[in-house]
């Protein structure tokens, strides 16, 4: 229709034709979208049906000491050539992950030691399992079962350079947030200006996120807990505290290094102890008072059941009494 012809056509008729064309295009888009969604759903359903490894990966519920597993966890530092071709279980953090085709490379870290893990499609590993492993967020804690294999070329990026772990099972024990306030790779660099322009972590960020910063290799090599005498708040809520005046404000004599011990456990120290002064404002009519004493505080991470801690405490006390007897 030419310009001259459109001049004689009512404006409402022209608008209605444009609206009809617009509706037709929207309907076509909606149909294509629905077709694409149906195809995707069909593929997902088919994939779910063909998932041969559905019981070999996943996110486990919170460990609440409900059962004792007959499982020996191997420390990453003990993964050497002597354990080649052996099936092992280990608990570690996901340091990095990189998906490539039908396989995913993981760097599994335990304290300052790390090993490369390989999740590849095979007889016991499905595409869904590879995808699951690739999507595990950094710093998440996982239980991994795998076969230790020798490598032809040393893995320079890991502490265990002569072996890698071919993953057969992987379960998330504690998932980390997808976005962390700092990355360990950045925290390990000095705060001074980097010539290559790489990111660094300043002191304020480190102190605000101390439990992540303490996982740095340098900090894990040697660290000690120094017990404080005073604090801005009470360490525990179940006991009375001594209040002292501190420059126009109040401070409290320490009851326990509990907070610092728990921070160390979250930073992968596994077992920590502190010998320091304890003050408790508890009035008692006994010949031995708990108002001031030197306490031995311990903190320990357990794997599956709290009885692991009970046995460790019992063994510690036995060793103390044996030492006193022998001396």
C-alpha cells in the first residue's frame, strides 16, 4: 500500500493491522519458547533416567552424630606413590574447580596440603556427576572416595605432585557461599603493589573475615592462641563476669578463649588448645573457688560422631596422669 493509498485508509484500520502483526510475532515467540522449554525438560528427564551415578554424589544432611561410619579418612599429605591404585576416602575443601568437556579437575585442599582430583565420565561416573562437581562452590567441605593414580608429569600446582585422585564418589558435607569476601589466592599475595596488577587483600578485610584468612598456607604453618585478659563483651552467657572500668567504658575479665578456638577450627586447624587465665564471678561457699584459675581449653573437629571427641579427651587425661606418675 503506497503513501497515497494509506491517506484514504482510516487510522484505526492501520493501527489494528500493526497490532495484529505484533500479536502474531509474540505468539510465534511464545510457541518457540514453549518448544524450547519442552525440549529442555525432555532432555533433563532423559538425563535423569540415564544417570548411572545418582547415588555417588549429592549434598548430605547436617551431621548430627546419628551414626558411626566404619570409614577411615586419609589425610591429603599421606597421598603418595606408595598408595598408588588404592581406594581411599578423604575430607577436604574444594580449592578450585575447572570443567573441560566430559571431565572436571578439582584441587582438594586439607590445611596446607592439596591434591588434584579428576572427575571423568566413565563406568561409575555420569555427565550429571561431572556437572555437579564443577558447580561445587570454592571452600566447600566434601567427602571424596577415589583411586590414587600415579601421574607421568609432576603436578606443579599441588603439594602432592606425583599422584592424583580419580574420584568415584563425592558428597558435599558443608557448602560455602558462592561469593566469598576474599579469595585465598589473593590473600597469599603481599599487600604491596603488585607489578602484574593482581588483586590483593587489605588488613581490614582480613580481620573482618579471619576464619577464611587463617586458611592461608603461611598462617597454617605456625599459629598459637594467645589468651586475652579483658574483652568488650562476655565470652559466655552462662556465667557471671567481673566488670572493670576501662577508659570511660566497661570491660570484662575473660571467662574462656571459646571464640578464638572456634575460629581456629573453622580455619581448618582440626585440634587446638589454650592454657590461660579464667575469671568467673561465681560466689561459692567452698574451700576451692572458681573465681580465678588457670584453665586448659581444647577444641576439636570431629568427622562423624561426637564420641570421637570423648575418646580424645579420655586419652588426653590418661596421658596426663601417666606423665605425672612417671615423673
